[in-house]
C-alpha cells in the first residue's frame, strides 16, 4: 500500500517538474502514460507482487487525457 502511494506521489512530483520546466501538457501526458506501464512492470518483476491495475489505469488515462488536451486542444 505504501509503495502504491509513493509511486503516485513520485509521478505527480515529476509531472509538476516537467510542467514547470516545459509548460506543455503533452510531455506530461507522455510521461504519465509511459510511467504507468513501467510502474506496472516494476510491480510484477522487481517487487514480485500483483500490480494494482487501478493505479496503472489512473496513470495511463490521466496521461492520455493530458496528451490529447496538450497536443490537439491547447
């Protein structure tokens, strides 16, 4: 449980830094989408436990939404 919270907070902190550095939503979206996939792999292979799919889907869908908003609408 604590690792899941740490993963989400780490992704949020890096996303904030990316927005502060580049001021673009599509870079944040790409980062969040890729980090959702990577964190799922880390859960399965390095931590040897079942990944929590709500965490993975939260990161992927928020990344997809920000990417679409930043690339096509903004």
